[in-house]
């Protein structure tokens, strides 16, 4: 069926014979893992990049920065496009760009093509929020929690497994093999998604907000350049201050614009509700806490023994020492789902943050042996898995089904800002106190401990903020507010409407009105969604957080029919009947 541009929202996925939930989770989590792997794939090559690309160290660092910037810009854009035109379609496009970027990097040793290829790889980080949203639209409620927890954790698992995997590949093959492996994994993921994952028919429709995309992109690039390049350029340099100034001006202008446009890239009115805003803010310090260990511990493991605290391990052994981080995150996903199901995702988040803070605190004392580092990084992984699994669950309890991809994309962006901040903070602290060893400078033991304490402090800060996050009910069993929503995003007590409003649309001669569509109208007159009618004339309206007060059925060549939704009503007491114009 051609896309008419009208928004759609239904509770099923296209196609007959839906795939098994376990298969959906496996495929989507695998592509999320591949996308996140690409973010850290070249980290072991950083010292060699200037020689490999025949350039300077400052210029070579853009191989990392290009991926970061592209991912940050693409994630909210891909999320909005997914809500508009189909999440599976956009996911396939991002995986295609990952494959293209990987091949481009694999066939060249020139700087510019490698930068382009790395930027294309960075776009694929959008696979994580798109996959989470596809799971919400595809999986049964009893499998949704564990699936989302695993998919969300791939952002951390990729970093945890990417370093040892890259170290092994570099040890046994040419550096270009990293990108051939990434391309092969991306191509396999693309094929699996194309064959196995059905397209969700939950659509928001509307027009793409080009102005909002441009404004947000300028603001994010300015912000992340200032954060990621500040240590290299100098925190008070014209380049750093100029980037920060551009970011502030662009983001303020973008926010004012988004509040006025009809179909915004990011619905700021929705995202400033406490139930959405606070999890997004928490994501930044959680991202800092997650990535700090991946920055600090490799430097401890690879520092020369002569420094007095370094363990002198090779790149390969150091990578394997950190591997438990990703393994534990993967194993913790079902635990996260169980805790969220029994006590709610807010409790899961808080338990995770306590574990992270305690692990970093203990880590300041457990730095004298590789097994101690493995233990600490594994416990941090357990805490990150709990926190990362809970964040999207909190977000999706507070946003309409037609906004899940965009909302998860914004949450992923917040985590990315956190990881970028972790790198910047670690660079400042570790370079402020160094020890000369064998003609080089390595971070002192005090600097390493200070960085770990900062990470623990970020976890504590996130924990304190989490106390103010409202505890919303599970969407699968949720009773939504009818009329004015509570300003903090919580569910109003009275009056209430059920999660679904069911009914039928018939022709005036009694036959099902196949091909008709039902428009859901909110209490303020806004169109919430347009959903297609099933072949038997039935429909189930689920707009998400905002309940409809009016349903309007329409079909070309027939007069429309409308009915008001009564608070507490879950099934219309009479069908919507479409009359012929001449009747």
C-alpha cells in the first residue's frame, strides 16, 4: 500500500506468521551489538593511526571523533524517521550505511575516505533505539522487558567486547581486517533483519522537520566538539570556546523553533515532562560512569611496571582482562527484566547505580593485579546492565507508542553525551598528574583513582536524581488519564480510560468497511493518530500516553462517522457506520 503520509497506529506487525519472540530479540540485539562494536573498533589502533594514515596525531584523532559526531546527529533523526515511515525500513538503511562505511575503510589507507567510512559507521548506532522500539511493537508483554534490557545493554556490551575483539584481530591480521569483519557482521545483520523482522505498522506520520534536524545537528556538533576536543585544543582556546558558543546559540534557537513547528523533530513538550526529562538527564552521568572504566583501566593495565603501579600487559591481554565487562552485561539482561517486572524499572535503575558506585569505590583499592581489575569491571558491567536496561523502560512508560523511536533515540543521544564527557574528564584528570617512565609520561596512581572517584560520584548523582522519577505503571496493564494529563507525567486517578478502545466500522448495508481508517482526536482537538481498520471492520485504538475523546471513521466515497469516547469505556457500544453520499 502506498504511503499516504497519514499517521498510523496499530497493535500488530505487518505480515502473517510473526517470528518467534526469541528470534526477534536475538536478531535485533545482534545488530545493536554490531553497531556499538563499531564505535570502539579502532580504539586499539589509536597510537598507530598517525603512521597508518600518514598524518599527525591531532588529525588522526578525527577517526574517533567522526564516528561520535555522526552517531550523535543521526540518532534523533533516525528515530523520528522510524516513527514516521517505519522503524524496520530505517534500521535497514542504517545497517546498509554501516556496511558501506566498513568497506570504504577496509579498501583504503587514505585519511579522508577513512573519515567518511567511520562517519557512516557511526550512523548505525541508531540501530539500538530503533531496535528497542521495534521490540515494543513486536514482542508480547512477557518477553518485552528482557528484550529491551538486552538491546539497551548492547551499547555497553559493544564497548566491553569491542576492545578485546579488536585487539585479537590486530594481533593476528592487518588492521584493515577490522573493517572487513565489521562489514561482514553488518551485512549478516542486514540480511537477518530483512528476512526475519516484520515492519511495525505503528506510525506517527507527519512531515519531517528539516529545520529542526539542521538546528539540532549544528548544536550537537558544536557541543561534542567542545567536549571531545577541549583537552586537545585547550579548554580556553578560541576553537573550544567558539564551538561551545555555537552550541549554546544553536540549541537555544532550535528549542524555540521546535516549540512552534507543527511536527517537531523532538517533541519538547513531551520531553520536559518529569517522567521523560529525568531519565534522559540521568542517562548523562550513567554514560560517564559506564565509559570511565573503559578509559582508565586500559591505561593501568598497559602502563609499564617501572611506573610503580602499571601492570605492563600487552594490548591483547589487557583487552581480554576487560572482556568480563561485556559478558556480564549480556548475562544480566534477564535479571534486569525480572527486577523491572517485579519492582519496576526505577528500582532496577537504582540498584544498578548503587552497584556502579560501590564498584568504582572498591576499584580505587583494587588496582594491583589483573584479576582485581577484571572483578571490578565485571561488577561495573552488572550495574550498567541494570541501569541501561531500565532507562528505555522508563521512557516508554511515559511516551505514546507513535513516539517510541524518537524518544529512545534522544535517550541514546544523552548516553552518548555522557560517554563523550567521560573521555574529556578522564583526559583532563589523567594528564594533570603524570609519571615519567622510559621516556614517556603515564598517568599517576593518584590520577587514576581520582577518575574512578569521579565516576562513582556520577553514579551517586544519578541515584539522587532517580528518587524524583515518577513510577508509572507498565504500558501493557496501564490505565491512562482521560482529559488533562498530570503535569509531571504521572497517571491521573480520575477520570480514567482503558489502554485500548475497541470498535468496528461498517457500511450502512452491514458489511465491514474494509480500507477505512479511524482518526483519534485528543481533548485539545489535536489528531493523535490514524489507524487502518482490520478486514473484518474491527480496530483497537492505542495512541499511547494521551487518550482520545473522539473517533472519526472515514473512507473514500462514504460519509464519515464520529463517536465520543466515554471515560472508562473500552469497547464502543455501537459500530461506526459509513453512509453512502446519496443516502
